């Protein structure tokens, strides 16, 4: 299920697709599925908190990649821009990707551990419709 979030992160790095829409839709469907399928209040809260942290992590990732994009855009506007100028902009790509991947793995684990196997299967089924 978190492959949707991973693909959205990849889209932000490649510049392909509307990652915000994809992730927002994924989060909304998953929140709804958790609310419907998880009856234990503690586990439900843990799962919803993991989803909220995912939303915040995605926002942070968007800010990081936005800075990279802005740097590239500034270089594009200059006829004197060199390969080194672009390389400086891209120096933050790997740390941005690493941070996003680490957060995604951690939050995915948190989410899966909050739910029973049956709840997780039901949430996946409902969220992926």
C-alpha cells in the first residue's frame, strides 16, 4: 500500500506527474479505511498518527525538492550558468531522497505495526479500490 507514497516521492524527484494529488488521495482513502476497519481506539489512533506523520514528511520533502527546483530555475535564467552551477543545485538531491526514503520506511513500519494483519488487509483492500 505504501508503494503509492513511494511513487509520489519518486514523481517529486523526477518532476513527472501530480504527486500532491496522488498522495492526498491515497491518504484520504487510507484514513477513511482505517476509520471504518479498525475498531480498537488505540490502534486506530496509532495508524492515523502514522498517516499524519506521512503527510508532514511529504510536505517537508516537497519543500526540499522545491528548493532544488528553484535553484535549477535560477540557473536556467542565466546565460552564464555552468555545469557547476547545476551540479550545486543537484547536490541536495541525494540527501532529499535519502531522508524521504528513510521516513517512508519508518512510517510504513509504524503503520503496519499499529494494525493487526486482518485490519491491515481490510484497510489495503478499501484504500486501493
